[in-house]
C-alpha cells in the first residue's frame, strides 16, 4: 500500500492565469468561486495571475487562459504561457472561438482603423496610432487553439464560477474534467 504519511505534505500544484483579447470576465468568474478560493489555495500556489501581480509565467502545472488572439503581443504571451504550462485550459468564448472580439473578422482592418481614428463622428485631424510600442494588430481575431495546442476547453461568456471550480477540482483530483448540464453553456 502506498499511503501518504499523515505528516508529509503533498506538493502544491502551480497554477497560472492570463488574459489576452477579451473583457477579463472569465477572471471575474474565476473569483466567483468565492470562499472555495481558500480551499483552492490549500492545493495550489499561484504563479502569473492578477491575484499575484506576477507578469511572467514560470513552470506551471495548470494554465488558465482567457481571450482571443488579436495582435502580435497576444501571440507572444500565448506561446510563452503554453511553453510553461503542462496543461493549458482555454476558458471562455474568446479563447475557445474568438468570442466578441472576433466579430470584427468580417470587416477589413484598414477600414476599421480609418473609421475609428480618421473619419468617425467628431474626429478632427485624426491619426491612426503608429507607435512602435503598440502591438501590431492581426487581420483577424483567432481562438487560441489556432496558435497553440490546448488541452481542455471551458465554454461560456463567461463560464460560471461553479463550472471553473468543477474543472479545477476534477484536474486536481486526477479525474478527466467534464462539465454536465447545467454547468455547460455556450453563451
């Protein structure tokens, strides 16, 4: 029998989160696990996350990522995040399928920029931003699985805190994550 001695602590898993092109609603839904966050902290330690204010991602067991890919910086952050996470979970509609930001995909990016910065109502002497510090926009918004391998997907806009909790506890308990109705939704 391979029982763990009572006085030996199990290694906490490292959990990281990040946000790309989206509204940050999935991180807010993550906080909706409420007091269960304290229970989660008994089992994981946070790496990159708004909860820690760590800006880069070190080696992690689980990565939660929200938001789609709309610019060159998003690609860089996503690739770094993927390379540091053993398991990557796309959380929310933007990460899973591009979400609301992808509504611009049927429009020409150049015409969008022109309308917003040059010819829109109330614009006088406008200029399209052209600072080298700004990330270059992509012609289309992409879900993250088009750029990197994703292990799991949690749909929703945003998914509920209960759905996120179920997914995480399944993983932490060694089960394959599975959402049953009513936790599964695509809105």
